[in-house]
């Protein structure tokens, strides 16, 4: 079984236990283990052989035994027993926003419903409102959730696609005949979601590279296998395509298959105006002679332009900026000096503050902010005033040992439904940094949601608004908020807006980032990491920021510790 197979079983097991009303700590334990397994890059079978399964966050003695059972038999007894009690369709109901485990079980027990089409039919017939604890408003919310589910894209979140693509590229790069292997398409442009994975390479022996590709461990099924191309279905169901060309065509092939379609159409129009036609094989003059482009820079240089970064290639002003010499110097990974939104095991993180700090130091950072949840988020074991004081002692001792590296003492304070904050000002004033976020009441109307965020921004102690639109990719749509009003108040108060790099958030997205950049509003690219390895997902937030034309000067965590302290409220 793959790591994903086993993680999925533990996720489903947690859902089934919650449906059954089992002990809360068991549910949380299975979900933490599933998260750890889902993020583990090494094969579980190999880790088991090395005796290292318990190195995975969330995996203890009991979970280790269950992983062994799955690896040995392909089945898990407790999981199979629960499946006998709870039909698969009941679990499918949990994908509908506003249908939690208890509601799904109630609907199944009272109405026998265990499919989303049947749930929609019952809701439209007014049957849900007759159930205990549900009312007309609940029924309406469930219908809205089903409609939102229908609108979801089949595209793959960037945070899921990128690690898979990187593994494919690394595997193919090990092929002796392969040169310049790279993932292209919307993934290279760092779109929040991507379709199929597109890989390209240069080689004097393309057949050998194609043969290597179809034999990679991730490949589950070979759809086509030609001399220079191949299409496969990976074990997780994702389609991946490979194209191999001679090195002299590499630059034009890379540009062509990176896209976007709109950008490429504009480039071809510019080429024609200069008496050239362009294809993935390079340029052709009117007399039929060719101009080869072995490097991507050659494609743009031939028509008098500087190289345009892939993230900007959406035909949204990049050609005009290139002609005028105004292309931005996009923020990049070496610019980042710290992470300003992280959690420890003082709330719902799985690692100690020191483990998070050491991981940040290992990345070359100068600082990390530990922003554990505040008290109202009970499910996350949020901190009250007393526990914040206790945590401060640990942070002070750590800073004394790790200097000049700095651990910032912070909190992710909840913005409550009545627009107040979850902790009093005198407590927030004692912290180095305050991130304010909405975690409940997502269905309030546009005016109320906007007022809640604005009230937080006007608080003199709130430095950053966390995941400002509340979107969860493939799970929850952004809440209704007047973003232009938020930008105006952020500009006025100096409040920073977060680009949350969590793979299922990417919030702010590229469109919102660009508006913020245009208005001069500062950004923080943060991971919201709950474990050390998740600090690496900063690259996803960087992708959104770069697509939004953000430079290092637009991002506060490119600042030194001294400059950052001066900038924060």
C-alpha cells in the first residue's frame, strides 16, 4: 500500500469514529497520524524496515502496529469493522460543507440517505428540516453546500501536485540520457490548481528517456508509450505527460508548454509584427530560414524583450512592463528571513517550540513567530492568558540559548462573530506579534464579515490578518468580504495581510496579492506550519506572491529582525 492509501484509511477512520461519537482524543490521534503519513516522503515500508515509523509526527506504538497490519495484510481490522456499520456513502456526505459527522449519521439513521444526490433531493423536498436539531436554515445551508460542491474544479491543488511533479522530475533526472528535466504548464506558472502534470526534457536519445519515464515507481498505468512522448496514470490517479526534444529546441519547447495560452497568443502576435512566426520548434523567418532557441531567454530576446518570469505569463500587462523595462524583481526564497505564523504543541501543533525554531534555523532564517491559537478555539487547545504567560518562560529561555536567532512570542487570536477579539488588549500588548484570524461564523453577510476584519485591523495590537478570505481549496469557498475596503483600512492602519502558504489555503491568492501590491499594502508570506517539515511549503505562498507581482519590498518577512520590529504595530 502507498503512503497515500494508508493516510486515507486513517482519515476515514477518524471520520467514522467521529460519526460514532467515539472519544475525542482517539479521533485527533488518527488525524494527526494521517497528516504525518500524508506528508512523509519516504515509503512507509522502508521506514518500517529501518525501525523509524515512530519518527513520523503523530505515530506512536498503537498507530505503528496498525501501519504494520496494513502493510502486511492490506487491511485494518478496526477499519473493516466500522465499514460494516457505516456505509461508504455516509462518509461521502462529509464532503458537503455544513454536514458534519453527527449530521451525516442523523440523516442516514432517520432518512436512510447515504449519497449526495439523495441528500440534495431530500433537501429540495424539505425533508431535512423535519429532523431533530435541523431547521429550514440548516437545510438551506446544506443546499448551498451541495451547490458549492458542484462548482468545485477537478483540478489538483498546487500543494498536492508540486511534490508529485518534483518526484517525477527527480526520478527522470537520474536517467543518464535525460537533460534539463522540468515540470511545465500551469504548475511552472504556480497556479493555485493544475490539471494534468506536464514534464519535458531534452535528450539526444529521447526513446531512452521515455522508457525511463514509464518505469518510474509512481507510475500505475501506461496509456501511451512513443519515441518522444508518453502518457501515464500515476498510482494516485493523476495523469502525467512527457515530451522529449533535441536540445536545440529546448528553449522554445519550454516557453511553449509553460503557457499560458493567452500569453503565447500575444507572443506570436508580436513575432508576426517583426516578420517571424513562432512555434515550439523556434522561429521561422519569412524566407523560411529558422532561428533556434536552445534557451528560453532566446525566445524573448529574439523579439527584443527581456525574459519574463513564468508566474507573470498570463497576458495581464507583462509584455507592456517588459517593453518599458518595468518588470518586477519578484520576491524569491533567498529573500525570506523568517516565518510569521507557526504553531507549536502548546496548541494544536505536533512539535515543541524548540523543534520549530531549530527547523527555521536550519532553513537559514533569522526568526520564527510562534502564534499558537487563542482560547476560544477549544478544538485546537487554544491558549488563555495564564498559558501564554507560561509559554513565555519557555520562549525567553530558548532565545537566551539561540541568540542571535529570535523566537517571536505571538498568538493567532480569534476574531469572534461579534467582531471582538478572543483576548484582551492588555494581553495582546505583551506579545511580540499578533495574527488575527476568523475561524467561525463564515456565513455572516458581506457587511458583517467586512466589519469583523476591519475591527481587528483597527486594533493597535493586531499586526497581521491571517488567511484573509477564509478559502479552503476544494473544501470551502471564500467568505463574502469587501476586499477593497480591507485594503483601504490596511493602508490606513499599517496592518499586514497574510499570504497563507498552507496547501489547502493559498490565501491570499494571486489576484488579491496584486491588488494589495498596487495599493502599497504590505504582505507576510507565512506557512501556518503545525510541524517542522511544513515550513518548506513557503514555496507555495511564494508562488502566489510572485503571480501577484510582489517584490521583496512588499513582504515584511524579507526584513531583518530590527526592521521588522520597527514595522510591526
